[in-house]
């Protein structure tokens, strides 16, 4: 749990977080437009800037109190910078060793194990200058993990990478977050990264924390900042099953079963499913024979005011998960939709988040 | 219209350009003299009088004699050379670069101290040698230094005070050591003590060393190759022997042989 | 005393010069490093003033600096009196100590500026990264700053040393030309020139020229070999 209130001035920009309380389990995304103060907040939380003021507690530990600041070197944290920030005078092994020698009780063997897990074991004796962008970021992640952090900060670690490396690293971070159990504070301005990794989102704008909420809640708001030009999105967490007839993949969430097609090579297991609200239609009667695969019984919870001839309808599944549907205002009127009504959601298209 | 304007402008420029050297020449010739640094102030006063009386302009380039000598040998454009010793003018004369030297001033050596009673008690002060440093000019390069060495030898005090020597590269430098309090006392030039504008004027006390205790500190001047053809240069050399010039030289603490 | 090309050269000034230069260089590195670090990192507006003061010896005629030292370090001056309080008995001017003090001030910019530039070009991120890996302030300095500023240190040391060897004005003013104590090479050369002993002056000058050339070549060679690659 990170609890506090921090201010930090950088040139003309003022970070003034306001009081906050952030649960630190799993991955917490710090989301906001560039210039919203995400990086500054992360630096302030990590204790990297001596100009930081305010107060901050990590659990019961005091990290910042007015001008007093527990140095970053004493906070048992890890930090992965946008540009990796590898030491150019050391090779890959030297970079990892730098962390190992300063972390209590970390053996060379466990260091090498981390290098293997992160996928840079074969690069240990190379100069950091010879690494690709993706490899550099892997070394930075491995270095941070070697120091056995209690909290890992990541400042847009993927933003400088090309599409392929980005996808690979996103998978790696997801795996590491689960396997190491180290809580992560992750800065990004890409909604897809949030939907893929985060359990919790900290929204920032103009140097303030606007709100902290779970990903599920964040996505249940039709005006969520996570939604871009594609409009509102619903994300389901569940289990992907083994492929069946006609290449159909079952996706099981506690409240429903959905079917996917056309994602060859995807292994069964935990996954997230993404549904655009504009791909969801509503019917009051159970549709008879129709080509649409995924039909779910829902309850209308709430209807957003009209905008541009359309309305967004927030529906609830049996298990409480929310599904957003975007329909024309005219349809909503003719169907006389109202909160509490039972309906059927017809989903034209679903996709795995990756 | 435009053309006449240009013509008029050109005429003005031409007039301005021709007027410059004319006005400089109108008052006489320009002479350049190389002067040993210690004598600069004295000769500038003489030069000002000379200009007043004759209309000739005289410019002084001052520096350590050794440096000036090296410059002259390497073609520096000087008409006259006023050295701080006699050796360098004689060398120039022997090399055919200058006429016969003449001694224009004789330096007076003084033992000066801001604190010690050297006027009456110089003998005791030198005998006891209770001070930390005694400043002299470098005897190898400066005539005042060589003279100081001779004085100490003839007084039989050299052995005792030699370990206390600090050497200035010139007499001006040795004087600085004493004037700033870094050396307790020093052999300096009388001219440095009697200058009313000097830093120690009226402070401390000095013993004027009798001239028979050391060989004369003669300063000689020569007319250089370049000055032979200049009536103004020759005129200034004559002026240096005039009673008016002698009066100034003596007032600045030199004697005249 | 050695005979070289028909000139008898005293080795004493050479030995003394090397000693002064070595001591000066060590002191300058110890003193210049924190100063350069502060200058490179501080955000105070006093920075420009301090920078200007450090750079003063570059523009000030050395004899001016020497003259002020003569006044500041004189036996009745505050500095000497202050040291007397700690049992100091000697005199600062006309001594090895005085020469070193003068040289340190005179060569200060030659040590501080290369270090400052090295520190300035150092990425702040690397220090942040080190801090999050549990490296404290001093640890960061020695494990990140020093190895990444090798060039700067090498340049600072060489320039300080070479500049001290070649210095003249300051030692002329505060030295007093005492054989074996304060007569450095440059003064010896000046003496030879002034007393028209040109052969000795030539030999000594040539020795200094060759020495300086060798040192600088060595340093540039080392710099090239151990230059830090920043990828």
C-alpha cells in the first residue's frame, strides 16, 4: 500500500498529486497523457528527486515527510527506465552484478537464473552497446529484479521499442509479474498495455491523481480515459480452453462462456478478452436462429445520455462483470430500454488482448 | 544629385585622411626609446619637458633590460636604449648596433626595512641576522643585486645573511618583497623610497649605502642604428645631459657621475 | 650539475619543479573534484559567479595573481596568522608550501573545467539507476561517476601537472628564487636569458619542451586507448 501526497516542481510544471492510497499488488498502471506528470510522480515515489515534498508511506514505512526523504538507495525498490539506463562501462554481467553485490543474500546462481528467465543469459558477456533495444530493456528488467525489490517501478519501458519487441516484452512482463509476485507500478499511455497488464489504474491529468480504481471499474465507465477512437471497450478476465470443432476456442468467465475463432497458436490458460461496445447489439427477446455466436443474457444497469445519435448502455452479466453496448438513440427509444430490464447482448466480434 | 553627394563625401574623407598625419607631423618627429623599467617614471617626466620645449614626440617602451636587449638584437624598432646597466649598451656598441654608450644616471643602493631600525642600527641588524628573509635583486641579472652582494662582502656579513636571501628578478621585484611585508628588509634602490607616489614613502626607515662600498651602479644609454639618422633622437640624447634633466634625475634618487 | 651541449645545467630546479607539479596535481584533484561536481550539478544562481572565479587565472596575468598572493600570504597577513594558531611556524611565501598554494590557484581551472565537463556530460539517469540498485551517494560516485569520467580525470591531471611545470609568473612572485627551495625551471630559464647565458637557456628550454611533448603525447595515447565507449 502506497499512501501519501506528493508535490514536485520541474521547471514550470507542478506535480501536486493530492492525497492518494494505492494498493500495491499485481500491476498498477499509471495512465495519462504525456505531460500529465506520470514520470514525475513515479520519481517522487521512488525518492529520486531531492526537491520532492509532501508525505509518503509504503505500508508502515515512512518514505517521505516534508523535506525529509528516505534515499532511493534505502527503499528496496527497483526501477526500469524508459531508456534502460544501463551502465556503459560494464558489460551485461557487470550490470547485473552491480545489483547483486548491493542486494543482501543474492547469489550468482540466482542472478543467472533471473538472466535466463528474462532471456538474456546468452548475452551475459556482451558489451551493452551491442544489444538491441529489446535486449537492453530485458537487461534493465533483469538488473532491477536481481536487486530483489519489494516494489518495481517501470517508466514506459516499451515506448522506445518496435512493434515486435513490444509484444514480446509485454508478454515477459506479464509472466514476471505473476511468477515473481513483485508488485509493479507501470507507467504507460497505451490503453492496450493497461488492458493487458493492469489490475488497477491510477489516472493522472495535469499533475494530479484524478482517481485510482480497479481495471474493471475503469472500463465500466463509458467515458473512461482508456477509451480511444474505437470507443468504449469491455475486458473480460477468464480461462482460454482447448480448440474444438471448426477451430472454435472456448473462453470461460465465471458468468458466461464465449467463443472465439481465428487465434491459432494461442495456448490455453489465463487470458483477457476485449469487446468493443460498438460491436455489441441488444435484443429484448432471445434471438432465434442467427449467425452471431456469442449471445449473453444481461441486465441493463444504466444508460448514458445520448451523444451524436448514440447511447452507451452499461449491462451486467450474471457474475457482476460489466459489458458495454453502444446502440443508436433511436433503438434505445423504440425498445424503451430502462435500468433493470433483462436483455440479450449480441456480440459481433471478440478479440484476445495481446 | 546623388553623384554630387558622393563627391562631397569623398572629399571630406580625403580631407580627413590627409589631415591626420599632417597634424602629427606638424609638431615634430616621433622618437621611440627603450627604457629599463626602473627608470621609466623619471624619463617620462623628462620626455614631457622635452616635448614641451622642442615639439618632438618621444615614446617609451619599458621592460627588463635583458628583454629589451634581446628585442633590439632581433630588430625591434627602437631609436634609443636606456639600459639599467652598462654591459648591454657596451655589447651593442661592440656589435656595431649602437654608438658609444654614455652614463646617464648612477643608482643609489639603500637598505630598507618597514620595522627594523636600519638607519642607525644597520650594522647590528645585519650581524645578528635575526630576520627570516632579506630581499635582494638577483645578482646575476640585476646590477643592484650585484652591488648588494659587494656591500655585504665588504662588511663581512655575507656568510651570515646569505641563507636568508630571497631574490627578486629585478630591483622592482625585490622591493615588492619588502613593501608587502614578506621579507623583513632588503637592498633596494633609493629611487623607490623617495618617490612621493611610492607605496613606502615616509614609512619605515632606510640606510643609504655609501657609494664606496660597491662598484658604481651605472646606467648607460646608447643611440641605436635606427636613431642615428633622427635629429630628434640625437636632440633627446643631448637633452638628457642638460641641467634641467639632471635636476629631475637627481630628484628621483639617482646621482650623476 | 650536469654538462649538456657545453652548458652546465643544475638538476635541482628540474627536480623541484617535478615535486611542486606532482603535489599540486594531487591537491588539485582532491580539491577540484568536489568543486567540479558541485558546479556541474548545482542549480543555484551563484554557480556562474563561482565558475567565473575559478576561471579567473585563465585571464588574469600570473604576475597579478602572484602579487596578490604576496599580499595575502605575507607573514603578518590573516592566512599566516590563522595557521600560527595551529602551531605553524614557517612562512608561506618563499617556501615550497607557498609555491604549491600559488600553483594550485593558478592551475585550478585546468583541473576543474575538464572534470566539470565530464560530470556534466554524465547522464543523470545512470545515477538514478544506481540509486535504485541500493548504491549510496559515495558508492555512486566511485562506481559510476569515476569510471565514466576517466577521460576528464586524466585530462585534469595532465593539464594541472603540465601547467604547473610551465608556470612562471606566480612562482616568480611568491618564490624568491631560493636555490633548491623555490628556484623552479622556468625561473632558471628566465635567469639564464636575463644574464645572457643563452646556451644554458636553450638547453633547459629544450628539455622542458621535450618533456612536455612526451607527457602530452603519452596522455593523448592513453586517452585513445582507455577512452570510454558510450553506446
